[in-house]
C-alpha cells in the first residue's frame, strides 16, 4: 500500500503546506510546470520518492532531469504521467495513440489548471488532473490530490485545497 501525493503547475512557487500534506506520502508525483530546479530539489529533499515530468513552461535544466512522459508501475497499477494530456473523451493528440493502444490504469496530467478526477469507462482508467498548486494562472483555487494505491485499488482519494489564487494572470 502506498500513499501518493499528486501535484502540478507549481511554476516555481513553494508553499510549506506541500510538506504538511505530502510529508507522510510514500511518493510525490509532479505532472509538470515545476518551474525551477530549486523547487524540484525541495520536493526531492522531502525524501519520499519524487517522480516528475517536465511541462511546457519548464526550462532545459528541468527537461534534462525529467522526461516528457513517465510510465511505471506503482503497486500493481500501470501509471502514465504527461503534462499536456487532455481528459477522457478528449485526450491530447500527443498522447492519444499511446493511451488507446495500451491504456494505463491511472493517467495523470496537468497543464489546464483545472482539477479533474474522472473515470474513463471506455478504457477503464482513472484520470487525474490535480489542478494547479502554484500562484501563476487563472485558476480560482489552488489544489492538489492525495490518494492511496493498494495493489490494484484506489482508496482515500482526496482533493486538497490550498486556498484562493489571489494572483490570477
């Protein structure tokens, strides 16, 4: 059983509540637009396993450290993470072929700054976009997600709201 923290679109912004809510997680997964190597280092310093993909706003240093697409097993679940991915019924063309040819059981993306947790009945996969945890962007609230993976089961899925985004662009 693993407790997972899922975050995206921090855009170089650190909030001490990341540690509060993800400090007891076994793994933290960042779905891109990390923003800076310094921020990535802070996540890695928390010492759970830190997995990340780069986003469209991430620089070459982050692109050298993290891949565009990450696919791995967590417990008995096949996980796929990509920053720009779309959502069930409207997957981005950059990932659509991979998803339809070999669907993961859990697909995570970011980019839209829109919190979305949706089950794709056609492909039998859970899609999670944790929204945006940083302060850049137009989102009304800053959000992230926590869940537990136990063998092939997802439990204790919760949305964590970090408050209103007062610096909308």
